[in-house]
């Protein structure tokens, strides 16, 4: 079994770069965070394979290729404030923290939220605040946000999250359409909001984001 650094390097060179991940800031951010330390010990040997990795409580880390391409689409800037919905054990927030000024990490499962706080502290990631609350509600009092990142597939995007995008900001997620997952970006301007599909991306659904009244797009 390769060590963590070797597996991480292999993931970047063999999974990310050949699949249109060419933003060096994104590559550097992913390189800075050992993905295997954010999954259960029993899953560490497969932490860098290109598939969703279960971390417990029915939750998953997004597969590396999809996660990296969504990061590129989000175009996180050093002055940005990011809302990370469904942070699970904190891996996504740790990576986003390398790119942004600050990250508000939302996790409604208290067990996972506690794990996220612990693991982020172990990695000396100091610009992430973990908030345990209902994920589809977001954290309006800390918004609006330059970027909102939803960590899993969603049937629809809640209106509450659309409202928390700053003018000039964007929301990225994987949206289910007819059972098929597609990476999706929502942009907010002075004129309103618009959505665009980016690429096919079949990932695990984020619990609580099933289609219901009060959702849009």
C-alpha cells in the first residue's frame, strides 16, 4: 500500500490532471490536505480512488475528479467567504480553506460535525467555523456568501441557499435531472440568478435535499 503522500500525488497526476483539472491553485489546495485522514481508518487504503468514499452516517466525500472540477467552476478567490454545505468530516472545508479567506462549514449530523472540528484542528486549519444546523437552511446570519458549495447531489436547490449568494457570487453543486447527475452552477447578478449545467457527474445524494415545495431551479 502506498503512503499518503504517494497516493495523493498519484491521484493528482492520474485522476485530476488528465480530466481537465488544470487550475494550479486548485491542485495546490488539494495537495495540501491528506484526504485519507478524513475517512475512517478502514477506508484509508481507498481514500484516493476516484469514487465517493463513505465516511459514516450514510455520508460520503465527493469523488476527487468531480470535487476538483467543481472547485474550478467555483473560482474561489483569496478574499471570498465560502459556505460549505454538508461538510461531513471536514475534508471539503479544509481544501476550500486553502483558497478562501474563511469558510462556514455546515453539518447537521452532530457526530460528523464534531469529527470535522477535530480533524480541522489536527490539520491546523484555522479559518473554518463548523456550524451544526439544518443543511438546506444554510447560515443566513453569516451571509451573504461569495461561494456556496453543496457536497452531494441534490434534487433541487433550496430557495434559502439561493438567497444567501452574494451579488456577483455563485453556488456549485451536482443537480439531479431525470436520475442523471450534472454539475451545476448558479450565478447571481444585479439582474437576478441564472443556472448552467457544466458536465455529467454522478455522485451520492446529500440527505435532506430531496425535491419538495420551497425549492427552485
